[in-house]
């Protein structure tokens, strides 16, 4: 009989976020944190980078109506359907891990009339957790967004409150963890000029921290056990 080979299907890790996750950087050519993360894990996992530049937490919630200006540079499917999650994340689920980093655009209301208030951000993250869980994601790692160093005290306070809401979910939902706190880890030297996108050094820092965190998570990983009634 002819020999048959069967390729083992790898588990997935899905990355959800804005332009920092999608891969934008400041200060010349640089590998993004997501590219470095993928290179490290691609022999063991299929890595899906679903990050989309310009998106905030509201854009990832289902349904997400299109509240952006017509001048947006997003492709038509996003502006017409307003369904980033369905188009970029859902086709790649279920997954073993989803890594979520949102808040940089929320904090200033990028391409929106106003910044995202803390309650709305918190509810959005809760809904995203629900969407991922419903789609079969086993573990969700929430990453605090970096500090916006040149946008003033109110923006800074808002991001800190965002992070507090992320922390509360990691303490109350068993499948959710709070990852490395990039608000504290990244410094002004990790960005070029007034850019909110990390430079090569900043992206490398993010990659190193997330890789280390995920490796430790996998080492200690225990699937959530759901008790069924008799």
C-alpha cells in the first residue's frame, strides 16, 4: 500500500490590535513586534496578525457601525460592513491564544468625534472577550497599550484607567490574563519624535516581553474545565 503522510494541524495564536500590532513603526525600517513574535513561534503555531491600523476598541465590537469619516483609508469591506472582527479575526478562530492590545487610538479619539470614555472602553473589551470566548479561544492575553508621551495629562489618565479595567478582567475571568504592562515598559527612547508607533527598539522590546510571557503561559497552561451538571 502506498505510504500516506498526514500534516499535523498546528494550534493558532491570533493577534488583535491597531497599527502597532499591524506593524507600523517610527524611525526607519524596522521589524514589528508581531513579525518577531511570529518568527519565534511559527514552528509551533500558526500566527495570525489581525491588527488593523486606525482601529479602536469600539471597532472590534459586534456589531460595529461605521462611525468613521468617508476619508478613511480603510478598505471598503470595513467601511461598508463595519465588521472588523468578522472579517479579520473570525475566519481564523478557534485559537489557543488571542492577544489583544487596544487603547492607543481610543485615548485620543483617533478619527472619531471624541475619545473613548473609560466605561465604554471597559465594556468594549468585555464584549471582545465574549466574542473570542464564544468563537472557541482558550486563553486571552490583554496587553496594556503604551503611554502616549506627548498628548497631555488627560490622555495619560485615561490610558491608566483603561489599564485598570484590563486588570479587573484578568482578576475576574479565568481565561483572561494581563500581559506585560507596556505603559511602564516603553520609554520615550522607544519612539521617534512625536510618533505613537514604536521604533525598532520599541518593537523589539514588545516582542521580547510578549514572547517571554507567552512561553511562561504555555509552560504553566491548564485548560479551563467546565463542570457539566449531572
